[in-house]
């Protein structure tokens, strides 16, 4: 027959073992949670990098389209101005010739 003191000692030993197991389990849970969090952060960062790259490419394509449109409009306006200037060349030459003849 075991004494009450022996039972108390056994209970304390079991309590210590349970406490150690609980601490080990808690450390494992924390380590697992950190690992999962690190993986989630890395995945989110990669997803955002990919999204940013897509948005940058889209913005570049849009910018190039706008630049092409502006360039085309500027060319058209320049061509109109050249045509107008070329139409006015004979008149300008005639005016200059009149001025030259008037001074001679």
C-alpha cells in the first residue's frame, strides 16, 4: 500500500510531465504559426510583385499608345502647317520681288 506522500510525489511528477509536454506543444505551435506566417507574407509579397509588374506593363502599353496618338496628331498638324506655308511661298516671293523692284 502506497502512502499519501508517495501518491503526492507521483502526482507532482505527472503534473511536471504534463506541464513539460504542454510547454513543448506550445513552442511547436508558435514555431508552426511563425513558419506559416512567414510563408503567407512571402506569398503575398510575391503576389504583389507580380501584380505590380502587370500594372507597370499595362501602364507602359497605355503610355506608348498615348505617345503614338500625340505624335500622330503633331505630325498631322505639322503637315498642315507645311502645306499652308508652301501655298504661301509664291505670294511671299511675289511680295519680296515687288519690294526689291520698288527699291531698285
